[in-house]
C-alpha cells in the first residue's frame, strides 16, 4: 500500500467519522449515550485541530477542510 492510498483512506475514514458525529448530534441529545461517546472520543482531536484553524466554525467547515485536504493529497502526492 502506498502512502498516497493510506492517507486517502485515513482521511476518508476521518471525514465519515465527523459526518457521523454531526448526524448523531442532531438526533442524540444524551452525551452519555455509548455510541455518541465512541464518536466523540474518535473525533475530538479532529475538532480541536479544526477549532484552532476555524475558531467559531460549525462542523461543515471541518468536513470541507478534510475533504479539500484529501483532494490535495490525492492530486499532488
């Protein structure tokens, strides 16, 4: 497996995790829910990085950032 393919799959997985957390946050209001907890633990480092780049940005900016990063890696690496 090449580095380009590995990074593409990793960023794709992270993007779907963030999308899953966004969808769960609409429907699940209890933060003690175990499924929401798994998504929260897995995506919180991504959200922290996204909050440093976009301080008051909603989740859609984080998803767009990951998608653009993924496209740039696939195109130029």
